[in-house]
């Protein structure tokens, strides 16, 4: 298996207008594209297992192939450990994976075939909206945050 490498992608700008980059672990594919090992915390539109091509000069990326994973980001006002203890086993039962756990944030990857309803029910039961909220990282258009990307339609289509 190829060794993991780290790439840096442009994640937006901070309140002072300075560029923010997110470092992501990847496997480099034969065609020079990169396969994400985990879902990103801040970069929208991609998830664990997706393959992307990176422009090393601009740190922008182009999606090459979707894995079918949803990226789910959970933000907490306080420590996220308690929430992780509640959420992680339930999402793991569906085949989900905890990609990142830091004091105020959790990032999960879970395959879309598990069903939006099932996944959202678990998240809504665990997050109260006041102390914790969750968002999909790759379901809505990063430009407006509202238009569904609908990439899952082909994956969920009956054969």
C-alpha cells in the first residue's frame, strides 16, 4: 500500500481576510489524483474516499470521482467527548467512521446508502441545536449552501 501524503487545500479566508488552508492526508493514485483518507473539517464538497486533482499553485481542487461517502461535521460549544461517546457507536453501527475528534468538533464519514433519514435521526437525537449542531460537508453546493448537489442519485439508483 502506498504511503500517506499530506496536501494543503484552500479552505477559505479567516475573519481578517487571510487565506486558510486545511491539511489533508491522501493516497496518491497512479493518475496523480489524490484519494482522501478522511473527510475534511472545513473544505466543502468532498468526503473520505473521494479522488481529487489538486492545482499545487492555487491549492484549489477538482473532483475526479466520488466515493459515495457523506461528510458530516458536528460543532460543539463545549467539549465534544460526551457527544462523541453518544454518536460514534451509533454511526459506526451503520458503517460510519469518526475521522476527526477535536475539543469542539467531530467529523464523520458514512456511506450515503445508509439513508439520509436514518443518519439524520441519529444526529438530530444527539445534537440539541443550542450546544451542538451538525452539517453535511458535501451535500449542498459550497457556493450557496442550499442547492443539493444530488451526486448520490446515481449511487442510490436501483440496478
